C-alpha cells in the first residue's frame, strides 16, 4: 500500500481519468492554503496533513454543476466511492462538522471536535453515513445514522484512498460489484 497521500490519491485520479472520465471531471479544483486555513478556523481544528494535502489537489467533488466542467444538473458523477458516496468539498466539510457537533443538551460523547468529515453518502439527500479523519491521530473512522460505527477503520487517509482504488479496480474485474461504469461515470446498478 502506498504510504504517501499524493501517490495514493493520484492513483485514484489516474484510474478515474482512464476508465471513468465523466466522474473524473466531477473532481473539485484544488483548494488554496487560504481556503483550507479558513475552513480550519471555522471548525476550530487544524486538519491533518493528509487531508490538507488531498484538498490542495482536489477539493472534494462538484456539488453544483454549471457546465464549466462539462457536467450539468445534479452530480451523481462525483459519487464514485463504494455505495455511491462522494468526497466532500470544504464547504460541505464545514457545514457537516457543524451539524454533527452536539448541542448544549445533547450527548457530548457522540461526535468530537477533532473528527473531520470528508466523505458521505449522496450529500444532495442528506449525510446519514460517512467517513471522518481524526485530527489527533490521522486515522479514518466511519459514522452511521447518528452513531460512530467504526473507529480506526484505516490508519490514515493514504490507506483509505488505496482501498478506494481497490474498489474501483474491482469494477473492471470478473466478480460482481455494487458499481459499474456507464457513459464514462461510476454508477450504482
């Protein structure tokens, strides 16, 4: 498995470019250092270096399509993670983090400030499930419908992206998968 976030993510980007060019076009443009710093300030936590490095290459996937990237309408093209999940842009990371933080009368044990959501199920429909990176440890966990299901699912974001690539490569293989390529886009059957 690659240990470098840049190498790990670039393998995913290359796969999308070659086999799913429409999904590739849904990748967000790079976030600037200033945009990342502003997001960190809003959340109140410095992002792990892996997340910062990834965002400097692609800021999630497109959420609103205006034709400038060749896509129009809603954006299922950007939902290429297994299950039709998408990588979140900074604006969605900020919004979702704020939504997940417990209010004054809620259980504070559910969501911690250090957990930064970066991927979720179709965010046009509401994020009931997703992945987060722990800003303290750099490990990746998963939440589900109000409960943190799995801590330390991956040791870091590089391993998460290596797993994404394995899932994408299965689409081309002989075994049955929950996804396929249709019209240049990774889709659910």
